[in-house]
C-alpha cells in the first residue's frame, strides 16, 4: 500500500503547480472564515512556518514533501490575506452623520435603485478629525434635476446622510462591510439636496485623466449610437453602465447574457485574439517581412499592448484586472514559446490574482471566470487532435463542422461549470442560457468586438461612423435574443441559498477530477456528492428580522411573508432572493395581510412561541406580560431585559449588538443567530458583537 501511495504521488509530480492556487485558496478561505482576527504573533509564526516549510519540502520524502508543501501553501495564503487586509485599512465612519460633505468626484455610476451615484475622495466632514474621516465616500443623488451635473475631478459640496457600510442582511448573508473594506469605502449614504461645485475640476493624476477620457468616450458613443444599443456599447468599451435601463438588465440576467456586459475574460480574450489575428495574418501578406521577423511574437506583443489599453479604458475594475492577468499570461507564453492554452497558464494567472487581491477568492466573478476557463481548457485539451497529425487526412466535413461543434461545446461546458456558482450567489439559473449564448456569443466575437476595434482605430480621423453602425446592428441582435429568451415563462430556475461549505466542496471535487492523474481522480465525486446532499438538506430560517427591528419575515408553507410593503427594500429583496422564491416585497406583504392579524403592529409569529411588539407606547410592563407565556419577544424599541426565566427579549440594544437576526426551530428548540455574531470581530466590522445571555441587562 505504501508503494502504491508513493507511485500515485510520483505520478502527480508534474501537477504541483496546478495545486498551488488550491493551497493558497484554502489558506485565504480559512482566514475569511475565522471568527476573530489572528494575533500578530500568530501571523508572524505562520509566515515563518510557510517559509521554512517551502524550503524543507525539497529535502524530504515524496509523500511527506507533498504534505509539507500543502501546509506551507495554506499558511502562505493566510499570511497574504492578513497583509492585504491591513494594507487597505482606512477609517470607517462610526455611527450616522448628517451634514455637509466635501470632496472630489473620482467615480460616477448608478445605484441599484437606478439613481445617479458618486464616489468622493479627499473627503472632509464637519466636526470630524482627518484621521477619522473615510478615505472614500459613496453618495446616491435622490433628486431629478441637478444644479451641477457630476463630472470627473469636480470638487463638490453636498448635504448628505451617511452611515457605515451595512452589516449582512441576514446571518451568513453577503457581507457588504467586508466588500467595502477592501475598496477603502468608509461611508455610504444619500442626498436630496443639489450638488454644488466648490472650485473647478482638478486635472488630477493619470487615473483621474483616464477617468475623464472614459467619460468623454462614453458620451461620444451614446451620441453616435442612439438608444439602448449605445448604452450597451458604452458598457462594453468604457465600463459605464449608467445608461442601461433596468428592463434590459433584467432580460440579460434572465437569459444568462449579463456576462456580456461585464468586461471580463470574454471581452479581453475576444479583443486580444482579434488584434493578434489581425497583426499576424496582416504580416503574412508580406512574405519579405514575415519570413525575417517573428510575426507570431510581434502579434502577441501588439495584442498585449491592446489589452493594456483596454484595461485602462474600461476602468480597470477587479474583473477586468483579473481578465487582463489571464490574457497576459497566455500572451507571454507565446513569447516564451510555451503553450498558451494550458492548465499551467490558468494556474499561474490564479496565483497572481490570489497574491495580488486575495479577497477576490470569495467573489462570484473570480469563481465563475476561473471555473469556466479551467473547464474549457481541460475539456478541449482532452479532445484536441494530434498536433502532429496530417490535416490532409482529416475529412473535409469534420474540418467544416469543427467551429460549430466547438461553439456549442464551449457554451455548454462554460455554462455547466458556472451554473452551481450562479445558483449559490444569485439564486437562479437561466434554463435557456445555452440557446441565448449560442445565438449571441458568435455575434459578439465576429461582429461587435471587431467593429469596436475598428471604431477605435478610425475615431481619431472621424471615420468611425460605419463601424458604429455595424456594432449597433450586432448589439440590437443580442438585445432581441435576450428579450425573446427572457420572455419564456420558465426562463429561470430559482434556488435557495445553501448553508455550510457547499460551494467549497463542489470546487474541490471539480479540481480533483480535472487535475489528478490516474484513477484517483474519481475520488473527486465524493465531495461533490456530499455538497449536493448538504445543499438538499439546507433549510432557510423560520423567521428573519432586520437589523433595525422593523422588518419581519416568516416562512409559511415554503413562502416568506413580510410585515411591510415598503422600507428596508434591499434587505427584503435579499431575503426573498436567498429563499429562491422570486417574489417582490409587495407580493410578500400581501401574504402577510392574508394572515388577518387583529393588530397591524403586534402579532404572534406563526406557530412559534415568539411575539413581535411594535408601537410608540411599548414599555417593559407589556414585555414582561408577554414573557410569561412566550419564549421570545421582539421589540424595535429599547426596553431592556426583563428578569423572566426562559424568555429572550430582542430590543434595540440587542439588534445593535447582533445585527439582523435569524430564528430557527429545530426539534422544538428555538435557535437565535445574529449576523454580527456570525461575522465575528474582524477589522471590517464597525461594531464588535457582544454575546448576551437570556437574562442579562444591557
């Protein structure tokens, strides 16, 4: 058995580099799952262990060296995540703020409510010390007719309501606080007063000038390409999605074509591939040049320059940076006479991204892009023809059919690889996404991106009109396909959010199947089956209460009703999406009205021994009376903890400490979980959680 084990590990010698990003991911994932921030001494010891283990792994037995290497990579991943967390540290607003806000506009986009939104740096707040002022502040503009139109580099002043980034809408939900921490975003808010310019826009540095150029180009595209086609073109060239209507976004998501808007691997690959082919075949037209110069490497350098320009022009968001790294690795492989499309290139790109931005690991974009790329490379490497085979021996019909087969196969493989991730993060899968992509992706690659490159080349001389028309024709086709597919009654399959390490187990099993050599790869099916069983057994909380205590939702016969038709809209939408129900807040409130409670404000929550009490005259005496018969009483006001054995009061003090609360009944026992308690005491939490016993006083 030992000999067989040694042989099995010996066969994996060439795949060590493929397992490197897996080890780093385990360490990074371990860091983000910790309930408390590791102490400095622990981090230093971990870093030293990683360095010593990496060196000593070369001088030990094969099996032992693999174990040591794995532990070293996990330790290294944890250390990298800690360093990154401290590197991006910036002040976070504590408590609520209302007053004047001054700063410089460095980003303009639209909020989920379709309102214009600006991001400011060089922020100044009234009565706030500079060392406690957030580095970046994001404000939604809640008015229709602005006095001053936001522009890049403007120095502005506005009266706004600000608050710290919000905690998760429910325990184990999306943590916006953590997301904002790695963007150095210290406060978010809104304003109903006009934006005022305090002094002329700054010329700024390179990034601000590039932002201004992007805005000018976006406005020019919208003028030349009217309607939603122009908004789509602006989104895929400059990354500006501000002009796309919510209806179009809904259609694109329902048809699994929303990825065409995100400037990621597809766009970067299509653009660099088109430039590479254009230069290489263009040089081939001149034999005197192509025979003396390395045309392939010249094409790779040109494509790399074009990809770099596209990175800057599109805003260089995280997804675009990740795509640029992947494309750069493959183009550099061509320059070094290596295989460009290989699992080693994908692994190297993953290593670079994880070391550079370890927080990317827990984002849907990173997971979906690398899942799709890994699956595509693995599948096409397995079925590729012998590179030394004589093309003349291949039947003519097979050569003609190969592009069509490759298109269908690539869409199916990428869709299958990303479907579980989409189901976990977005709670839905587009059932007819394969059809929509088969009808749209070829148009994207053969019409829209070549037209975009042509427009960029011809724009300085004023001859880009024809290219823009061709581009608009292709975009209109994609929007037509999106609306047609989204119109199907069964276009979406919805899923509830699973608990536990479901996605991690699915990823681990997938990687074992792809990377492991030999029969042992079938062992990857074990974590996949375990993940599917856990997903099947996942149960949503019986009751959810928002962090301010005003929104309550209880599941009844598999559907959650809500006690409010308006207010806490983001929280309500998150709950209903995580349930996989697809209901709107108004429809969920209609279910609450069907309960016919005797009092609109006070009610017992279903069959649970739990009561919700709301009103201006709520006092401790009422709570004590309810506590004699019930086990949990939820009150949005501050009433304190009565000394009634076996009764838990969730008042304003509890909500501030615990955040949003989930209540589940399992085997007759009520389990109360707070979002802040689950998140733990981490740097991105603006308030530390406090565990409270049922009888303690605030």
